[in-house]
């Protein structure tokens, strides 16, 4: 299987985690899986970037965590979105839309050579 | 909010470090297991799954490191490491750490405890509404404006009627005879009762929680009583139905009309249990303009100043002087009640405050010296670490933390010490210093002393580190030995600090020495009585069962019965014991002799009523004529015995026996002269006129304190005396039995409190100075040990080096003492009002203090000198 997956665009991991948790509380492995699935296996979420990000987001009060039993009977730390996290997600979504549509506008533009 | 939760999360992760790590571990293992499951489900070979998963996920340790960083606890982690490093460093020099901690603890503990006492007693307002408007009114003779004398009822009633400056004016009778017996319980009990005029509680703005206050129409001896909250709880178990019930006091039923709120403290008599209406009917003593016995307090109308009220009082006084010729030279003065209540204690408390300030200063100097010396000693270490690439910021931070650890340890110990010292002060001062029972720790001074201590620890601890951080490491390393002994400048700073320590300690020592000498002179003062082998107790006869003939008979009988007990030399009673202060100061005029009929021939004389063989029992010699005996009863003309001073003032130059005088509304013939006795514990003497109880019993229900002199131990006699009195009347209370020495020594309790506090301060100061001196000298000797080694190796005599070090120490001590003498000179003005029978610059005290300091200095210098020369020079030079 040729690996066509790539690292996340810089700075989007937190937004994607928040989005994932907006659907339902989830453990770290599940979050990584969900992001990979939803991106149709384009994005790769490594544990080396995921767990530090989760700790940072928890510190900022966007998510909370608790230990629960998974469906196949393992103990796992589940993360859930807080109200502050939901607000943060909206902000990030809005600024992402602004930024990406701006980038798209630039890329779509027909470049007219500057002529005299 | 998010910052807060962030801090909280960081804090938790430091505290819960172990748990966080375990959980992270478990979380990552779970991740691995899920990855492996997924791979197995995808059909991977079972044997290889784990390895593949691990490879796919990347380094676990690296992830953990990143997670730890993400927790944001690095700074805290480092600080914790610094703290534990600091504790380990300090533990390597436990002597130094202990001395600094002890110094801080003594300073903070002593300062906080004593200042709290000063604040509670001196600086806090009276616990009543608008205390600034409360005043005290005193009468005094026209020629003695500073005197604070009690007031006659005639004047009080005139003031209350006419003065418009006052919202309320009230009188109370605080004489210690105002007690009543409660005989309803299992055994007779005596409580303190305060007779007050109707608006007394209005003046204080303190109203009963149950029932009512007194009305003016009850100022006729009406049998009404207001109970303190405590007494109400004790007698009626908090039952509101108590109001309206009858309470039998000394055989007379009183109606309970009110109950005061819990926590109400009376400014005039703090231990009082009940209040009764003051009897102000004309015709009793109340019509006598020469009979001073009322304490008068008032509340000024809003906006009226003390000066305006005084002016109105002066104008009224002039009118009254014309109206009453007998009291024409009486004046009255107003004082702020707060100043008046605390006046007796204020001097000693201010002195303590000064002592506290000196000790705190000494603590700072001491801590500074110790830290600077230690800093110099470690400059080599700092330089080495800087040279090896240690970050300077880190070095300074570490010193900061070391100082903080010291400061916090010292401060915790200080708080503990403050608590202990405060309960000790309350115990020592109970009863003699007003309002001390309300003592609480003052948060202001606590924070102040904590701040001062922390600041001095930080500043003087950081200075050497900062200097080391600035300096070029190579210079410091090259200079080694010489730099360690301290550059000239540093050494001067250190010596200066040690000199300051010695000077401060000297001043405190002189202050304490003067008070100790004063106290000793006070205790060995001849009061004119023999208090050591006498027992005293009070007996109060209830008027309901004892009319005046019965009282006259009882007081003579009780003396006769007690004198029959084995071991009793003599027994007698008196209205107020010697050396316990003025009492019944009445205008007394000679009717015969050279001063008879002269305008200023009269004097204010202390009046005492005596029974039995009082003079013999108290050890007062009869110098001329005779003492009272059975002949002097109601059937013969009134007779008086006078003191030497009274005789000299009333009848100068003539034989006093047979002369006649007038006092208390009667004429008296002098039949004897007795030696003077002290009026108070300071040995002051006042003219005194004695009356026989049997002749004066009709005047009022005199409460006689019985004095029984014995050949053995006074206490051993008590059971026999109790039996004797119970046989005469089982319902009587033998009130407050104690040795006469204790009874008249009570006046010295406040002085003793001051003395103990000051003496402990002096001891602390001396200890601190000795520690500082020892610490500074021993360090500098240690730093110069290389130099000494070289000198000895080159043939220097050990003795010469010892003398050098010793001389250095003594020079510092002598310089400190010389500066200290200047301080003592400045102190002498304050001390002049505190000392007793000793000069504020008593040469003996000064010399003693100096000798003490020099001895301590010599010892502090000798030990390090001895140690410095006891070593083998080769071991140092290697």
C-alpha cells in the first residue's frame, strides 16, 4: 500500500480534534482514527503530536478528560468538548474559512501580466 | 478564567506528578494496543503486530517528553528542584541555618506578641459606639491641677443638672467594698456589684438585651439589679423569665430588671457581675461637699469639643465655689476616657514598643551580617560555577530560593513563638493591665514583621550572589584566599554591622538592667508594715441582718475570737490596707493648735476606720499616746489616732495629743500618733486619720479587711479562722483570703510584667548579639585560615595570632559599647519616668552591661581564634 498520507497542515490539528470531539467524546486513538477516516486517509495524526496537543487543550479548558471502559473492555482516557472548546471551534472554523477562501481566491485568479 | 484553569492544571500536574505519569503511560499503552488490534483485524501476522505497531507510532519516550513539555510545569519543576537543593545546602551548614531561623523566629514572635498587646490595650478604641466622645471627669484642688480625684455627689448632681455639653453624665461607685453575698447556692459566694447612676448605660450606649436600664427615680437605693450575661447564665441558665424575679443579695431581695448583652465589658470595673442603682438621696453622704467618692464619666454632645466642655465646666465650677464655701478651692477637669483607662499602662507599653523596635532592628542587622558573611564565604563557589558555565540567572534564582526557604522557616517558627508569648503575656498581666483579656494577634504587625524579615533576608542574601554574578569569574578565582577574607570595603560593612549589633544589645541591656534594679528597690522598700507574717481577708456584714450595733459588736467579737487561736499574735480590721492606694480622702481641719482657724490650715487626709488590734496586727508602732481600745465606744466623745505626717501638718510644733480636729462632719480628739505607712507600692506617704469602728459604725456599713498576724505560716491558720467565723455566722463569706504581702504586692504586677518582657528582650538581644559576633568573627577567621597557615608556617607564634583575632573581636565590642552608651543617653529621658529610686544613667548598670557585652565579645572572639591556631599549617597550605 503506497503511503499517500501527509502530515497535517500546520496549526490545524487542534481545530480538527475539537471538531472530532464535537461529534462525541473519544479516546486519543479514536480521535486519530476519526481524523484519518474523515480526511479519507489523507491526514496522518501521529501520537507524538496528538498527546501533547491534548494536554495543551486541556490546560486551556477546551476539553476535559475522564477514564472509561471501551466497548472491548479496555480502560481508556476519553476526551470531551467543553463549552469553551465549542466556542473555540467556531472561532477556528470561521478563521479557517476566511483564510482558505482567501488562499483559493489567490490560486484561482487569472494572473494578468503587468503591462505598460 | 482560562488563565486560572491553566494555572490550576499546571499546579495539579506538579502535585500529582506520579499519577500523571502513570496515566500517560497507560494511555500510550492503550494506544499501542488499539493500533495492534487494528492491524490484527487488518490481517497482519500475529507475531509481528507489536513491533509493527511500535514502529508505526514512533518513539514513546519522545512523545512522553513532549507531553511533559506541554504540561507547562518546567519552571515549577526547576523551582522545586531549587528548593530541595537549597534545603540540602542549608542542611550542610545547620549551625548557620539554625541561627538565622532562630533569629527570625525571635524577632517575629516577640514583635508580633508585644505589639499586639500594645495595640489591644493602647491603640484600639474602647468597644463602645463613638468612643471619642466619652470623657472622664475628675475633681482636684485649685493648687494641684494634675491630680485626678474622685467627685462628690453634690458636685456630680450639679454637673448633671446644668452642663449642656453632655448628652449624658453618669457616676459610679468603684470602691472595692462594692460586693454582695449570694447565699442562695450551696455555699456563700461573693460577687462584684457596681452601683451606677441612671444614665450610665446611656453614656456607654450599651443597653440591656433583656429588660431595661435604671431610671432616675431608682437613685434612692431601690432594690433593682441588672445582671451581667455570665451571671444570668449561671443563676438562671439563660431563662428570659429571670427579669422580674427576686435575687437575694447580702440578705436583701433585689428585683432583676435587666440583663446586659454577652461580651459587654465594663470600662470602670471589668470583672463586675451586676449593677445596682447608685443611692444619691440628699441627706446621706450625698449632702457632704467634702466627701469625694464617685467616678464620673460622660458622653459629649456631637460636635462639642473637650475644650468647650471644659470651659462650661469651669464656669459652673466658679458658681459652685461661691455656693459651697467648704469646697471653694475645688476644681474639675475632663480627660478623654480612653486616655484615662489606659494611662496607668501606657508608659510601660510604650517602653515595650521601643524594645520591640530595637529587637526587630537587631534581627535585621543580625540576619544581614550572617548572610553577607556566608555570601562572601561562598563567593569562590559562585565564581567557580559561573566559570564552569552555570547560568548567572539560575545562580541568583537559587540564592533567592535559599533565602526564601530560610525566611519561611523562620517565619513559621516565629508564628508559633508569637502564640506562646501572647498566652504568657495574658497570664502575667491578667488583672493588672486593663483590657488585656481581649488580646488578639494583630494582623498589621504580623504582616509588617514578616515583610521586614523577608526583605532583609532577600536583600542581604542576594547581594553576594549578584556581586558574584557581575564579577569576572577569573578574578574571583585568582584572588581566592584574599578575596574570601573580604575586600576591604566588604569587611568594613561587616564590622559596621557587628558594631551596630553590639550597640543595640547594649541599649536593651541597660534598659532591662535599670528596670530590674528599680523592681528590686521597689520590692525591698519599707512600707511601714510587716506584711510577711500576716493573713488578710474581707468580711462583709449584710445590713438586712446586722444593724449598726450588731456590726460594731461582731467586728470586735471576731477579733477577740481569732486572737484566741493558737499562733495568732494580733488581729484587727481596716477599711483599706496600706500601700493599696488612696481611699476616703476627706477635708480635715485642725480645731486647736497654731493652724486652727487659718484659711488654708485644712488638709486632705486619708481616712481609715479600724477595729480590734489593727496597729499591732499590721506592725505599725504607736509613737505617742495610745491606740484604740475597748474604752473608745459609742458612749464616749469621738477620738482619733493620726499618722506622724498628719500630726505634723495639722498641729505643727505642738504636742498632738489632746488636740482636736474636724472631718467627716464630726469633731475628734487626738489620742495617739502612729508611724506613717506607705500609701502605694512606690512608698509615697500621705497624712492619715484613723477612726475607731465602734465609734463610727453609724456612718455607713464599713467593710473591714481583717488582718491577722501570726507567729507561723499565715496560710496554715486559714482553716481554723474559717471554723471560727462559721461558728459565729455560717452565712458569711470569708472573701479573698491571702497573705498581706500578696495583697499589697498586687500593685507591682504591672511593673513585673514590663520587667519580664523587657528582661526577656534583653536576653534575646544579648543572645542575638553574641550569635552575630560569634558568627561574623568565626567566619572571618575561617576565611583567613590560609593566611594564618602561611604566617605560622613562616614562624609566627600561635599566641600572637590568637591575640590578633581576640583584639579584633574586642575592638568591635568596645566600639559597639561606646555607641551604645550614646543610645542609652538618648534612652534615659524615656526611662526617667519608668525607673524607681535609680538614676536613668546609673553607673553600676552601665558598667554591668558593658562588662557583660565585653565578656560575651571576648568569648565569641576567643573560640574562633583558638580554632584557627589549633590546625596544622601544612593541612591548610596543601
